[in-house]
């Protein structure tokens, strides 16, 4: 898993096998339907006259240069971060979320000291095993840092576990809610770190708000995103392939106390 991937231009000394999505670690090209899908989508996109990408030049200049080098007729428009434009061009009460946000978290954040809270959200799609949630929970508790954790009801596979977590969490240290207005939370003065799945939207939102990340990627592009966060952009730590309470505790303290 630590074998270096040397044949990706501009990433020769960066990517390891463990940083690739699981469907790209296969031995034969036809072994996985997801790989076929992404190959097809990439080939189709090259038939266009232009691409609009949710990124910006300063963030991914070497990668964008390679795209332009290999496909000189393809016009690239970098308009990211797209959500940032929405929230800076005008005030809006609309939400881009799939879920209704629990705004009680904002009142709770107002009572917390500056940069004292770890915000935890693993996205709107992934589900987690009970043992994974328990390990993260103990890591947060043992860190002694305040935390705001988003746990969707459909994210927990084991019945009753969510209620156990809520019951076992001291409200002075932590708050567990079903969903939050993420951009508003990340821009709050009380937030000191973001424990994230490293989805692209969350990565860009955290970057725009200047919040360091602790990355625990699950699938797809999250693996590569977390590697860039820790090794290229130097704006967080990569907790890839690990779900251990001690590791979680140490990484929280590395970011919140040691400011690594």
C-alpha cells in the first residue's frame, strides 16, 4: 500500500497506492465497474470544447498545467470554490444541503472559547460501522477538547448507538446533532479544526474558512484529497486507513494544541 505511483505527471513523488481510490487499485482494467464508469466519463469530457472545474489556479496549478499540456484544444475555466461565490455575492437563506440543519448548534458554539471546538462531519453519503464511531468518539472524549459532531440518523448502522453516544457525551464538552449549516459552522470563531471525510466540497469550504483539517477519507477522491491536504497544501493531517481512539486523540491534540 505504500508503494509509490510514479507514472502520474506532477505527482511522481507524492502518490502511494493507499492514496488511490479502491477501484483504481485493481489488477485488471475490467475488474471493477466503477473504474469503467470513470474512464468513460473522462473520455467523454475530452470531447467538449471547454471544462468548468470547481477549483482555482493557485490550488492546483501543476495539475491544471498537465491537463492543458496534454489537451491543448480544451479550454479550462477554474471557477472554484463555487459555494464561496454563493455566500459572498449575496445574502441568501437557501440551503444546498440534503438535510434540514439543526441550528441549536450555533447557540452552543456562541458559548465556546475562540478556536476551541473540533467540528466533526463525515458527509451526507457514507455510513459507518459501530466500532468506527465508537473509536472516534472515545478519541474525541479523551482529547479533552470540545467537539461538535454531525451524525446523520442513517449514518449509524447499529440501532440504539446514536442514543448511547448522546447520553454518554457531556454537553459541556460535546454536542451531537443530525445536520448543521456547514459553511456557517466552519466560519464561526469557535471552530479550531475540522475532522472530515475529505470530500471535495468540504475540503474547499474548510480551506476558504482557514480551518485546519484532520482527514479520515472513506472512498473515491477523498483518498487523494487527504494526501494533498497533508503533504502538498500543508493545511492538515491525514488519518487515512486508521480508526483508533488513540490515533484520533493524538491527531486532535496535534492540531488543536501543537498546531501541526
